[in-house]
C-alpha cells in the first residue's frame, strides 16, 4: 500500500510542475502571434516552443525574441513573436 502511495506521488509531481510553466499567446495578425513565456530558471524556451508547436502545427519561425528578468531572484522571462508557416 505504501509503495502505491509513493508511485502516485511520483506521477503527480511532474504534472504539477509542468502546470507552473505555462506560456500565453496573443494573436497579432493572420499568422503572427506574440508568446509571453513564464519566468523559468536559466531562461529555458521549452514552454514557448510547446505553445508555438500547438498554435502552428505546420511549423513556425521566430521573428523576434526578447529575454529579461523582473527580479534577480526570479527566473528569466522569454517573449517571442512568431509567424506560422
């Protein structure tokens, strides 16, 4: 029984962590979107990449990328402007 509890907790933790790093997208024009990424340690672009692949299943091109820190103790935010191919 205890082993099942540990297994359930191990499966639950990655799901909760992945929910914390979510990007949001705003449509600029016909095939252009602005993606605002969450504050991620090290400035990882994976949340932006996942959202871009969901928005543009046929592929995309990053037109502009902007990285910044709001607070030194927080992660690096990455904003993209993409165009669907």
